[in-house]
C-alpha cells in the first residue's frame, strides 16, 4: 500500500522554505492544482535523491539536491500520449526540419516521455536515449513505461561522453539534460556543440530547451550560434526551445509546408505545423559571451544561488 508523501518524507522536511515550495508547487502548478500527492518511490542514487510521486492523475519524477527539488518528468498513465509540460511539446517541432528523420538521439532521457512520444508516432524512427543515472533508467522502465526495445536503444552514459564516443550519426538530436534549473555546463559549451555537429547528418537539427530565466540564457544561445548557421527560438509556455541547424535559413512558408507534411504523415497529438507561428527572431549576441570549456562561470552562478537563497529566506 502506498503511503502518503508527507508521511513517507517526514514533517521535518516541510519546515524548510524549499520543502514548503516543493509541496506548494505540487498543489498549484497548471495541471497539478489541488490534488492529492502520494509518494511511490524514494531512492538515493549516485547523482540525486529521486522521488516518484502520484500527483492526481499524473506520475512525476522529481530530483532532490540539498534543500531543493525539481520536477523532471511527468506521465499520465491513463493518457500516455499527453505531454503535460509545454516545452516537451515544442521540442517535437524539430521533426519538421530534416528532410527525412530516421535516427534521433535524446540526451537526458529522464522519465523518457519524449522518447516514447516520438517512437509512438514515428514507428520507423530509431531513437537512442541517453541517461546518466542508471537508477533513472530503472525508474523509467518500471514507473513510466519506457524501456529498451527494437526501436528504442537506452544508453547509460553522460551525454557528452556518449556524443564524443559514438560512431552513429543522427537526423534529430534533443538535448534535455538538466540539474535543477540549470543545464550542466559541459553540455552548453562551444566544444560540446562542435561534437554534436559532427554527429549530425546533412540537414539534421539539434533541439534544446533552455529556460530563459537562467542567467546564462544569452550566453547559451550565442554559443549555439557560434557553431550552427541558424538558431530558431520557439516560445514554449515560459520556456524557450532552440532549434539549431546548418544551411540556408528556413523561411516560414517553406518550414510550414515541411511541418504540415510531417504532421499529415505522423499525426502528432501536438500539431507541429501550428507551432511554426511561435518561432521568434533570434537576438544577436557578441562573441565575448560564447561559453567554452575553459570559461565556466561557476563562481558567478554560485553568487546568483546565494542571492536567491537569501531572498527566499527574507
């Protein structure tokens, strides 16, 4: 029998500001308003404290790090094709860009819902899903119904290590690895994107969700733009989804026609042709803001974290 989330974690947890924020988020965010929250699993891995919760009809995977907790994946067992997080819907717009999408890579599988969604609607697509934490791979299998099969290849590896070592190439690469609110820095540098470019087939595309609230947002977009000819941005429910590709800039009419053709062929639940209207002009940034392996502003980010922590406790 599942015990209540509060009973399993303990009341002391909720005496901290972060604990209160975690519980409040579960009760008040969009699809999760006013629902009962139950803990299904609490697991310590090498990288995180992992929580699988039932939040009303939704099953969620959360990561805990010190006194902060973040929702990483959301699944509706009664409606598996639903992607409750808006940005995950917009990541699929990348399927409109290549002429033919035969092989995709997902860096940062998590609960695996984007992996499952793409494989469900594109039965001829081979998907390589890369996840750092072996415990999350087990959780995705048991609680999120995402597991290796003839179509999905699950690789347990750091995303950058995988990109560096693999001999495979891809038409569609999704980078969705997060630690809390931040993308791990080694997945944001010019050197990383150069590796990604080497693994892309001609006409391929890389898609990455980058929260505009992060202090490194403009740096990240400038860095992607230093490697790829084009970076399109899509407004995605408070997030921004970046789509990077080489070759000529895709004009709206051309891209819309390509998206409609893919939509007609695959019947995606979330219409990728309708998403084209959410494309926005990418701003220009100076070369001095490009992130490289030897420029990691860790002290700067630490200062931001300390400032935010002070503000939360006032």
